[in-house]
């Protein structure tokens, strides 16, 4: 999934689950579960991209996700503590963040190589436009489920 999708799911979790221990844990666990769904991601083909292009694309994706998560949080439930929202978004992005040394500095040793291998193995891939449609649909389903089981 894109970092934007991960951040939005984390914001939905933060605004639906009152207990931070559960919400942060769910946000972390949401990452590999979402990555199993066939989707498109700007990070694919990272080996053939320049480091500058990869950095810009990844930064834009992450920045967009953070901004959208903040807007979602502000519009839906601004009474949720800001630190909790940030912790959920960070937890949801943690696996991708842990891949940065592997991608940029070729740190092909544990734990970075383990994270890369795990992430690579679980990726569900879909081409555009369907790879974006699946992300929007996944967010919609998760948001609705969280509303039904809101704690």
C-alpha cells in the first residue's frame, strides 16, 4: 500500500479505538495485512530509480498521508489526543521506514534485510488504476468496520 493508505488507516484506528495500547498495536499490524491486498505502490521498481527520485516520491507519498491523516483526524474526532494519532501513524509506517537503510544505503544485513524480505514476500500487486481502487476500497471497508465496533 502507499504510505498515504497506511496513514489513513492509522488515523481511522486512532479515531475509533480509545485504548492507545490497542490502537497503536492495531496500526502496526494493519501494515502487513494491508500489504497483502493487491495494490499499486510508488516504491515498486525502486532499484531502477535514482535515489533522488525514490526519495522524492516516497517523501511526497508519506507527506500526503500525514496531511490527509491530520485532516481526517481534525474533521472526524479532534478530541483524540494528537500524540495518539502520531503514534498510530508512525506504527503503521514503521515497517516501510525500517526499509530505508536497505534501499538507500544497501544495508543488506539484519534487521533491515529481514524487514525487506518480509515486506517483499507479502506484497500483493495490482497495476493502475485498479491498484488505487483496491486501496480506497480497503480504507472504506476498514473505516466502516471500525465505526461498527468503535470502542
